[in-house]
């Protein structure tokens, strides 16, 4: 840090929920963050498949082979 400044330890941005309403709000926020993460992950995988078609095709073939050899 410039000029010898001391950083305080990172404090959580959200307080610990005290009652059921806070807990519900936290769960809703967690679900929104998870949904956003999964959307971005799916988008990244689709982009990777578009820019590396050979690797994507090989992965599809491996998955198809796993599915054909899977036993219930």
C-alpha cells in the first residue's frame, strides 16, 4: 500500500442474518448469484465449443461412448 497504509481485514459485505426475513433474503440473493454463475458458465462453454470445434467434437464423442457403455 502506498505511504505505508495499513489495510483492515476484509469484513463481509452482508451482515449475518438475525431473523427469518434476513435469512430468506440471503437465500434469494444466493439463488440469484448461482443462477448468474450458471448462465455465465454455460455461455463460456458454448464459446469454447465454437472456437475449438475439434475438441468439442471429441468431447461429444467421448460422452456418447460413455452413454453407450453405461449399464443401469
